[in-house]
């Protein structure tokens, strides 16, 4: 009953925050806690430069409902050994010969006005998919995109009040190509997570790519 109540609460949050119509295989290199100054101002590491890329589509999938397509959402949802969320990000041609940094920004409730629910041990897994083969509105657990490179050493814990660099490396977009889609799934064996992805409600929260 507890699990059912948690899932119900997560879906209530997700539904209340809207479901849009169509709203990188990466390596963990560092994580850190935000300083007192950063908690007040969200500077480098807790904020984003102009032009940072947000997910173009976020799609929940469920191991226990493997053939149900939940469509796109603004509110990613993760539950222990069941719901995951797939994130699509579009790397533009301007990324050619540049560095792409994937970040997961996770401010505390005092640092963002974006609502989020977090409960559990904070352990997560990251599964990468093949380039240009991300999720669609019809994606389900049983028809996920084909596999691609995944992070070899995911962080021990994702917890509120921290900014995480998931990967920093070449963007890999070929010269002359208009864009390239990268995607991956966030899952957890022990944690309930739902949040409203935004960069305009105090400190930004969620996955972003910065090109430099």
C-alpha cells in the first residue's frame, strides 16, 4: 500500500504540472555540494549559461506496466525498480568540435521554487541509448531505444542541495550535420523522485547540456 500511495502522489504531481505534446551516453566525472554563497546566488555549478540545452522530450516508462506509453512530461518520475524516465537532448550543429557537459542540477527546496518529491537512499542508474534513437511519445518499457554507451561509474548518490557533472567531453556531432539526438534513462533501485524541470524558478533543476 505504501508503494501504491507513493506512486499515486508522484503521478498527482506529474499530472498537475502538465504533460506537453512533444515537450548522452555520458561519464560521471565529479559531484560537489553547493557552498553557502552558491545556495544564495546559484553561481557557477548551480546556474546555467545562456544557451544551455534542456531536454526536448522526457518520457516515463514502467517495468510493471511494460506496454503502457505514458507520453511526454515536464515532470520526470522515478520509483524503486519500476518507473524510469528517458531524457532526449538535441545537440545542435554549433556543437561541432566543442565540448558538451551534461549536468544534473538538484537544488534543495530552499534553493528552488520548483516542486519536487524525493524519498529514499538516493541511488540512481544511468542507461545510455544509441545516438539519434531517443524516446518518442509512444515509447514503453518494452520498446525502449536501442542501447548505447552508458556511464561506467555513476555517482554513489544524487541528493538535493548538489550540482552534479555527469559527463564532459566531445559533443561527437559530425561536421555538417544539423543536429544529433542523445538520450538516456534515469532509474533507481531505492528512491522515489519527481520534479518539475525548469531553469526559471530560482535555481535550475534537472538535466542540462552546456556547450563550450
